[in-house]
């Protein structure tokens, strides 16, 4: 697969720019959005390599975007990662139970961010075999 596009849905502009910059430096193309409605409109016509989604957005929550994405023909093929500052003890498990494939807490570790994303992509590929 030569798809190198990562979709980022994050309303905090500095965080969205940080995610984008780190991933672009590793050779990925970025489609980034600050709200769910615009992201969903893009997702209807595009299949990203991975979707990184904030939970609290101005117009909907990340769980709604994740559930919409899973209804798309490719929806179960891409890893959908919850990226959030909600880092209580059971939050990771809750997001995974809700249907996310992975969870990253903010603030991210910039030194390992790309490796974490790539590991999630590989885990998803392995689970589909």
C-alpha cells in the first residue's frame, strides 16, 4: 500500500501543527481538520492510512467520528487512534472498548510519536491477516 496520508482531527491548532510537523518529517502526507464535520466530509471520499482523533471537538466528539469511519467500506481496515488529554486510570480501556484501535495521551512524547503511530498501523495490519 502506498497510501501515506494520515488524517488528524484536532481542534487545538498548536497540537494539530505539532502532530502534522512530526509526521510530515517522517514522510507522511497530512489531512488535518479542526472539527468533526469537515473531517467527516473528507473521510467520505478518502481512505487515510490512519486516523488520529481528538475526543473533545467543537461540534462533535471523537467517538462519533470513529463510529462514522467504521461505517465506511474501508472503516475496519484503518487504525483509529484516540488522542486525548483524558488520562485517568480507566480512560484507555474505555476508549478501546468504545471501538478505537489505540490510545495516545496528550501531551505526546515527540521522540516516540512516529514510532507509536507506525506500531499501531502494523498492529492493525497484523490483526486483519
